[in-house]
C-alpha cells in the first residue's frame, strides 16, 4: 500500500517498533496517573481513545501518520492492560486473587485464538483493523458497573474518604451485612487527626519530609534493582519472540497462529492450580524451565522432522505463557498500594524492552535461524534460577505500606489479614493513643 519494497522495505518492520515504543511510554505514564487519580478512569479513558485511534488508523493514507497512530495504540493498550489487571487484583482478597487474575488471562488466550479466524475471514487488513477497534465499544457501558479498587489505605492516603465509605457500603449491601459503625468513627478520627497534624511546627514537617524522601528513595532503588524487572524482560522477549516467529513455522500460517494462541488457554488454567497449591516461586521456576528446555534443544533436531519441531515450539510457548501470567500477578503483589501502578509500569517497561528486541528476531532468523531459539531457551533457564531471589507472596494480603513489606522478612510465613472493620478499629486505637 505504501510501496514498502526495496530500499523502503525496512519501514515495514518499523510499525511494530512504533507500537512497542508506545507500549513503553504508556507503561510508565498511565500507571503513574492511575496511582494519583485511580485505576477506573484511566482504564475506561484508554478504552475510549483506543477505539478512536484504531479507527483513525484505517483512514490515514500517510505512512508516517500511521506510525504515530501505532505508537498511540501501544500507549493506550498499556492503560487498558495494566490498570485493568491491577483493578482485578485489588478488588479481590488474597484467597481469590489468583482466580481473578487467571480469568483475565484465559479470556486473553481465547480471544487470541479466535483472532486468526477473523484474520482469515477478512483478508483486507483495513476491514480487520476496523472490526477489532470497534469491539472496544462493548466495554464502555461497563463504566457504570465496575467499582473502583477497594483499597482503604490507598483511598485515605489520597484523601478520598467519602469514596472509600461509598464503595464499602455498596459492598456491604451486596453481601447483606451491616456496615461497621467503628469505621465511621475512624473516619471522624482521621479527619480530626488530619486537622491537628496541620498545626505542627515547621521543624516537625521538615523531619517528616526528610523521612518520606528517604523511604521514597529506598522504594525507587528497590524497584529498579528488583529481579522482577529482569524476569519481565525475559518473559516478554521470549513470549513475543515466539509469536513473531510463527510465520517461520512449516504449514498454514493461520492454523499455526490458531494453535500458537490456543496453547495459552491450558497454560493459564494449569498455572491457576499450580499457584493455588504451590505458591508463586515454584510454579514460575517450573514454567521457565518448561519453556527453556524444548527451545534450547530445538535447533539440534533435524529440520525434516517438522511435526516434532512444531511440538517443541508449542511446548515452549506453553511454558513461557504460564510464566508470563505468573510474572504479572507476582509483580502486583510485591509492591505497596500507592506505588503499585508505578512499580508495574517500571516492570512492564523493562518487559517491553524485551518486546522491542523481539521485533528484530525475524531479521536474525534469515541469517542465523538457530540463534533465536537457543537464546530464548538459555534466557528462560537462567530466569528459572533467578526466581530464587524473589519473596513468596502466596496468601498474603496486598501490602499497603513499606512497613508491611519489611515485615515479610521478619515473618515470612504468616501475615495477618485485616477486614475493613479490623483496620478501622486498629487505626482508631492508634489515634486515641496519640
């Protein structure tokens, strides 16, 4: 359409590069915004603008405008993906959080497996793009049904007391229970304490500010060096690298695309049961190993055995998909509420750097066809061992403060989970003592 041949053929791959750059920008910007104004508005606003940008892509006749719109598509996609995943985790208790995350991942796999069918039916990419863009309109009416994340400490920390009370009352009504009066008392005490704290001396404010800066610096340092970022980069590089090399497999490309996506469904389902029984670390190690071993030995299998090579490819895709789902859930559980969006944004940005590298795999295969598989296998096996550096977060409540995360080191096996009434009662007692 844009004469992307001969000397301009390199521009054909630049559309994928523009998409990944947009993903990196969106992973950082939208998650930071969601930490300040909430997950829900960012999630639905991203959906709305994704529809507009998706339709605009089909109308442009300038390739450079097309690249810019692809960049915006990647950015808004992160607003949907990350904020939606955080909402799903924060709306459920530790007991049901794994199930909530798995449901979202399974629907991803089902939708991805249906996508090749529509690609085969439409043929024309403009019609296909228009179709998948307009499906986003189906999500927008859910704005009036979805409640914002029920994280009491986060809402209080962001001075959204009335909203917290409204959401808890709604949840209590749905569950046919009485809203605890102690929580209302706690609200009054918090407001009173807030007014009293504003009368403190400037010297006390400086000490508090300095302490907060030290904590913030510590958190930012931990976010940067946390092994989660490295795992995100590897899992995204291998995951998208395998997707982008599907066309290199023998056989029909639509059928290969279908099986490539369909294998994600059992991967996510088995990861749910593995997470429920064995926690986070052991399943993540196992899935990295399942991905790494077949991909590493695949180059040593004769090319004539096409079926065996495809089977090894699908086993590798199964393993990295399971790891992909666990890494997202794992990362959401290791950071405090006020920084959870930023933390996932940083981890996702590291992952998208892996995605960016994956866009050049097709060029590498043309000259060195065995190198990508060897690299994917080696990195997956190494990542399996690096999981040892991560803490176990199974059955722990989502941390709201740095102190709770520090307490994990002192009490690695048990963390007391409070209900809203328990939190209110404890906070009230603390304020009364003050």
